[in-house]
C-alpha cells in the first residue's frame, strides 16, 4: 500500500483529500503544520508528500527544500495563489507538481495516482537510450540511466525524479523534436494542460547541467530537442 502524507492547515481540505485517497486504497497520514510534517517525514517513509505552501511554523517550500535530498518520491505543492515565482521556486527546490486552490478533488486524486504510477514504472524498469545504451557521455557529462546518475566534471548532479525522467525521455528520443504536451504526457502520465510545468523543469535541468544545458535545444513554437 502506498503511503501518502497530507500537510495542510485547512482541516476540511485535508479530511476531504484523505477520504478520497483512502477510498482509492492509499494509506494516508494527516498533519496541520510544517513542524509536524517534518517530524512525520523524519520518522516514516512516504511514497508521496502533499504540502501546502503556506503551512504555519515551517512553510511547504522550505519543507520541500529540506526533504528533497533525502527522498526521491513525488512532492506536490498546494497553494491559494497562482504565483509564477512561487511555482518556479518550488520546482527548482524539487517539487514535482503545483496545484492551485480551489481544485477538484477527483482531478487532484488523478494527479496523485499518475505521479505514483510514473514512479512505479521508473523504478520497475531499466531505462535505455534510443540506441539501446543506458549510458550517455559527452565531454565531462555522464548520464547513467540504470544507475539514476548524472555527473558533470565527475561531480554528482542532484536531480528530482521528474527532472531525471524528462532527461531520460529526451535522451530516448534524441534529435527528435518533442512538444511540451508529449513530454508532459510521457513523464506525468496524463493529459493535464499545465504545460508550463515542462518549461520550468527544462530550465532547471539546463541550469544543473551547466555548460551542457545547451544539449537541450528549444525549438520555438514547437518544443525541445536533445542534440546528443
């Protein structure tokens, strides 16, 4: 049974999300402030974490920053505001999704299931490049799909699950121009329309790859291409 932590100071929202997730067969833990969320995460392992950005004591973005290095599981940020800077910061710190209140609970649960489904597929199968190789090397850049590892100048690059999955998908389809919709559907496993999420993740990947970020080329008006 997948275990999910729901951290939000709105008890009604927490109870409603928890009720629907439990009906889907998930184990759910509920907390209502940031400090309790951190303590819970330190004591227990969760397959997915849902964090309100505006949690009291410790906000959701700070929790995301603190726990991302210790967990590869999906993190969903929830906010009352649709601020791009807040969204970008969340993604750069390792969040996998950003949902704005009010939201439909059925769509929200579908997002949770899609994240967990993609996570299960990722760890249940070995990744291969288009030529059948799991290893890509160019200069001082090494990407090892099977080892879930990226090295630049022999130094490990920390990437979120979604960032690595995007990079893997681009590698598998190197030199092919992929639309944001194709990337979103392949990595998130659904057809939601927030394709700006892909743009933000690509920006973060490029930043982490340093000089090798240029391997991901923007095809204006279309999407992205991994030059390989």
